C-alpha cells in the first residue's frame, strides 16, 4: 500500500497544492506541507462514489450527519477513552476552521491565550484573527519532561484559553499523562478552557502512547474542547473535514453558534462527512499500515539527517515531520531553504516565525509521508549539497 508504485506524481503535480507538488518547480521534491503522497484508502473513494451515484447532493443537517456525529463520538469513547456524546460533536470544514471557531467562541478582543512555541502557525493566526493575544510557552525540540508549573507565570487575569497541540507539530513531541495532568490542573486552578488539537493523535510511534487530556478526569474533561481532523491520518486534506467535540451542552452551544453553521453561512460538506465516517469505521487496517511505514521513514529520515554536515535531528515521537536543528551549518533557515531548493532540488519548510513561532529559528521541517524511494532521493540530494 505504501510502496513507490502507489504514488502517482503526475496526479500530484496537478492536485497537490499548499507548497507541494503542484506549486514547486519541475524536478523539485516537496517535503513541505504535512500531507501524504499516497492515495487514500479505497473504502473511502467507494463510499463517496456510492453517495454521489444517487445524484442527490442535498443540504445536510447544520449540526452534521447523524452517522458522522455517532462515528466520531464512538471513536473518542472507544479509542481515546473520552466521554464524548454525539449531540455535542459536530463536523467542521477542516481542523483549521475548528481552531478558529473555538477561538471565536472562547476569546474576546484583548483576551490572552497560551500557545506552545514552536507550534503550527494556525494557533497564533486564529487567536489574532479574533483580536486576542497569543502568549508563547517555550517547549524546545527535544524537551524531556515539560514542567507545566512554569506556565503559571504566563497566566494573567486576561488569560482565557490554553491551546494544547498533542502530538506537537513541528517537534513531534507526544505529551505524557503526567505532563497532561499538570496542564489540566493549571487549567482547573485558573479556570481556563483547554483547546485540545488532536489531529495528529493517530500518528504516534512506539513505544510512545497517546493520551487525550479529556480522558484524565471529569474536571479536566468539562473544560476541554477537542478539535481534530482527517487530513493527516487518512490523506483527506482536500475534503476539508474535521470535528469539534464539546464536553457539555453549554460549551457545545457556544462553539456551534460561533461556527455559523446554523445560518448555513458555514458548514461541513456531506462528502467530507461520508469520507471521514468511512475512514473511522472501515480503514483501521490502512491507518496501521500507514503508521508502520511512517515509523520506518522516520528512522530513515532521522539517521540520514544526522549524517549530514551541520544537521542534528531528534526522532519525533509522533507526527510525520522531522524538525532538524541547522545552527551548526552557520546559516539561517531561510538560507538553508534556498540552498536546498536551488541546489538539492528539495523543498522544505524553514523555521520562520510565520510558520511555527519564534522558537523555530535554527530549524527546518521536513515531511516524510512519502515512499522510501522518494524520501531517499531527497535525503541523498540534501546530504550531497550540505556535505560539499
Ligand atoms: C496541529 C495542526 N492542527 C490543524 C491542522 C490543519 O488541519 P486541516 O487540514 O484539517 O485544516 C494542521 C495541519 O498541518 C496541524 O498540524
């Protein structure tokens, strides 16, 4: 399923945007946006095809198709030990929109929200878009136990939200139960809402295990609103489908109102909901094989980068990205990006504030959700340029 011959570069060059095949110069291998090069599981396309063949593409319910709500809630109950209720679960047209909607629901202009640093740009972007202030809490790549008590000093009367990204894109950290307990205790002590972005929670490499903060205890669950999506685990980014799981009626009402779904100004399209429901119901085998392949690609990527002059890379515990330290090259991440693009014909994401926050400088991020052949070619070209 994850061999080189399953990848159709011709199709990707037509369809894979967001810094990927369709946007890079010919001959360049994009290890950029975290989006797999592999086609999705066949069950997903079969389910979409069956739905479309009836030729009825009517409005769905604003709060989501019952099958989607039930499947997502069951997933959280069975696979994440979270007391999720279908009535408080709804689809959103991407995890990105889910993050924004939660910020809109729980932040007023001038409020403060804690984000990790580095972390995906979406958190800062969403917080600032609703007029609030993002306050970074440093968790450098390779951090061992994170002492969340240190986060208390960042909390002011204006702090309303803590944004948890677990596993953490771009460093690949998977938070332990003990760390999450500390984070949850702080949220309870200061009466803060937790936004738990769990989009990467399937992509965890053994021996690390994923814990949802909402599974820890009732007091923490009651203040945690989960956002997730199906781009990463199942390669459905173009369908723009994600989900929000609220803990109770009051928080559900607040975030559902902020989504504007009731007005039909926004809403998750039915095909995305059919695809995600099918993925959760029928594609466990595909996901397990994908994660096994990714674990091999992670090891390949990390060992090759560590054998490249000036580069140090810790093995990510989760996510399919490697976050490599490039400070020993004596170059900035932008200079490395340009050098690799022009000379190695490999596109990576530079560790700029605009992508991951201030704590990302001195790093580059490479996505390894591709075939062994493509990844090896990109890493050899990278090594040849940087070693010379
Ligand atoms: C942590 C995190 N949250 C959300 C997203 C966005 O996902 P979606 O494609 O569902 O908008 C990403 C994508 O990279 C991500 O890394």
